[in-house]
């Protein structure tokens, strides 16, 4: 059951194999699950309902920027290799998969996956969620909005770690303890990439929660601090433009860099294919 007790913070569960709910494709030298949003929700619900003590499985959602970083960040590659589920967040990845005959069915963004899991909570007898990340106060605001929109969801824990916490073993111990006390079914990690993926990779074996999602700005979206692009922009694959306009100082340079890197990535994939 979803509300079964979680293992304690001293759990010594062994590393889990890379489970997949469907065949994976190899694209840009990473393995990506060929799965729809509904399929991802079903698999994560199964993991949540499984007997406790199996260990934590974590989800990563690569976009084009992640692929660019993966070329040089070998620890990030290892984080992707051990993830339980790898979901294509960026439309360029979906388009490239079809260009090379590997066809991913659709884009599955973390900012869509988490709300879909919250929507499914009534059918599963409720859901307990821990929000890790966001600026101080953002998690609390997200919890208030979740309580209004998703009455079957309980936000059992909130924590906004201090800057540089990933280098502080004591702070990580504190997070593990907080998660253990909260006994969540789902850990939503919104620390930004690649920090969230690297932190999960280093510590997922210690986390007493069945599922963790590296969810980027999802906590900010849930809190209303940031807004998603209008549906027509999402359907037209223009959500990146909305985000760049919302935060030009941070994102414009990133999108330019990623755009310049894309032809080389496509050329490399063509040669491998």
C-alpha cells in the first residue's frame, strides 16, 4: 500500500539494476526509455506500491542541455546509467529519435510527470510527497496549492537546502533523516541540473523512499512562482521560447550554446547509426 512505513534512514539497500518499463533506445550515447506519460505514471505507481525495503529508484528527464553536458561530465553519465527511468523531456530528443528511426512516442517532461502522479493519487488511495528544493518559502507555497488542487495528496515534508549543501555531508545526513521521518511515497527533487541528478546518484541508496524524481523547476511551477508556457506553445514545441523570455539572463546563453551544439550531436549520432 502507498502508506506503508518507509525504511529507516540507516537502510543499506543494495544498488538496483536499471529497470525499464519498455525497451530503451540509444540516442546521443545515452539510454532513453521508449514510454508515454501514462506509461511512466503506471510504472512509478507500481514502484510506490511495491513492498518497502527494495530501495529508492530515481527518474531523470534529459533535454538537449543535459545531452550537451553529458559529453564532458562523466559523473552525470554514471547518474544516467543507474537511473531507474530515463524520460525524454526535450522535443529535440524526440525529433532526433524519429530522424534516426528509433522513434520515442512523445515528450515526457518532469513538470508534466509530477502533476500526473498527483492527479492519480485518488485511484491509489492517496500519496505522500516530500518536496526537496526551491528557494526558502517556495516549498511551503507549493504545499498550500497542492492541498487545494490535489486533496488526496499529503505533502509530508519540505526542505530548501542551503547553497552548496551538496558538499556538506552533515546536510545530506539531515536530508536523509528528514525524509525518513516524513515517510513519503515520492521525493520531488528540484535542485536544477546537473546538481539534482548528481546528488541523487550519490545518495539514492540511502534515501528511504521508493521513488525520487529529478524534476527541475517543477516545485516552482507547483508553487506558482514560475508559469508553464501556454498549451498552444507546448503543442507547437515552443515552450523553450516561453522559458527564455521568462528568464533571459539565465537561459538565453544556454539555449544559444545548445543550439550551436545540436548539429555536431546530430552528426555524431548519424555516424554511430
